[in-house]
C-alpha cells in the first residue's frame, strides 16, 4: 500500500463581519484583513472573494 504525501496548503476562506458603526470588514485565516472602503457589505464580500481567488493553493 502506498502512502500519499499531503502538501500543506494555506487555507484562504475569508470571513466577512460587521463591526462598530456599521463598518464592514473581512479577515482571512492566512492573516490578511481588509475593510470595505465603499459599498458596505457588498464591497467587503467582493474584496474577500478577490483575495480568495488571488491566493495561491486554492
């Protein structure tokens, strides 16, 4: 039986949340963070998805 070597890949699954005063931001498990400069919730989700799509290993 052959054993497979698993490669360690960073997980890039950002979480979007609303902070104080209705400010939307996102944070990723890799340590990246961002805030929505404009667009509220939609802007934060879009920025998080861009980060996820540009991150290697996903």
